[in-house]
């Protein structure tokens, strides 16, 4: 996994990764949402030399009654609906790395069980009668302030000390704007688009944007711009957020295994259909000039079924 950027802050983090990756130390990654905590965890695993899998679980995304089973596994018939035995994330990551994302969201009543599993290096599946030894590396992450959570009684102090063998703080994107050009090039390359079309002035505008959603916001903004505006982009294309009068869901346009051109054509057809081929309304929904819409209609050979509509 590649950690993009060459700013002083990112160089420090890359240095930390090189130092801790091959050790057995637990790592706690702190940082705002969207800063790339899971990507960093994957990078640590990749450099660790561990032969097992990288397994990630979001502690805040599961119902309380399922978290214990998801972590430690369960035996067949352990509870209603348990028709099959399950390994659980701990056993799936044996000889590998277990990434506990949003660790602060773990219910307080389950934290002693997690602590015990980490201390004993073994788990007992729900409904099981024996301990199963494991060899795993723990990486945890949160965007919350754990010191405040401990002070308020929401997070156990002894669990904090167990998961925080080494702390790595990921800075928000606004504190490392010099990394934005490399990130932009990386995301465009992933989409099969050349970054050479973006001018230095465009990149400067992107560097000045606050990016409150951090890297996640930047990535989604680039994806949206490419799908709606094509390969030749400006900073305005990336920064604009079109207001859809009719929601255009990702499920409306299948993307898996399809070329970018086919995906783009489908988006324009869907928006034209949603606006009964009123080109002015379609251009407004897409957030593009009418001249761009006309060019796309011509390029894709989309028939005008209901006139120009302004």
C-alpha cells in the first residue's frame, strides 16, 4: 500500500512505519475521519513480514449483540440464527494483522473481553468451551479523543495502554497541502486519466481548499469530476458540487468491469432521461455548461428524444 506525499509530516510517518512495522508492538492510529487510517494500517501490515491476512473490522458499524461473535467467532447453535460456526476476525487474522477501526466505539461491556484476548493471546468463541491460541498483530484506530473517553468512563484505561504500544497521528490534509498534487495524480491514475491536463494554477487552487473531509473528500471529488466532466479537468470541475434535483444513485449506473467512456455515457443518458431530455435542466443537474452537455451528446451519439428544451 502506498502512502502518498513527501511533506515533512508524512516523511515522519513513513519513518515511524519503517521502525515499527516488523516489531510485535500494537499500534494506535489517531486522526480525523478520512485521513487514511486504514491505508496506513495496511501499509504497516505489508511491511511487517507477517504471513497471515490483514483483517479489518469497524467497531462502530456492528450491532452490539453481534460484535462479540464478529470478533471471537461462534460455534454452531451458539445463539438463534447461528446455523454455522464462524471463525471471527481474531482467528481469521491469525499470523496476520487485525485492524480494529473506530476502537472508541466498542461498547464498554465488551472492552474487558477484548483486553483479555489481547493479554492472553487467545480467544474463546461464543458457545465454545476452550481457548484457541493466536498469533496476531493489533492495529487500532479512532478519530475520537481517547483521553476524554477514558475520563468520561467510556473507554478503559488498561485497554488503552494495551493497544497504544506506539501512537501514530495522521495529520489532516489541510496541514499538508504540498501533498495534494501527488494525491491528485494518484487518484487520476487509478481512474485511467492523465493528470497533465491540470495546470499548476488548478493544483494551487486545490491546495488552498480546506478539504474538511480530508483524503476521502478529495478522492470522491476527483471521481465525481471525472465521471461528470471527462478526462480534461479544471480545479472548478473538482471543487464544484452539483445539486441534483433528482437523486442519481451509484446503483443506477453499474461501474464494475466497464470502461470509463461507457460509464460516462450512461450518466449523461440517465440525467437526460430524468429531465425528459430538457438540456438546460440536465446541464444544471450535472453542474456543467450547456456547451459541455451538447459536446457529450454529440460525442456519444445520444439521440434528442424531446427537443432542445432550452
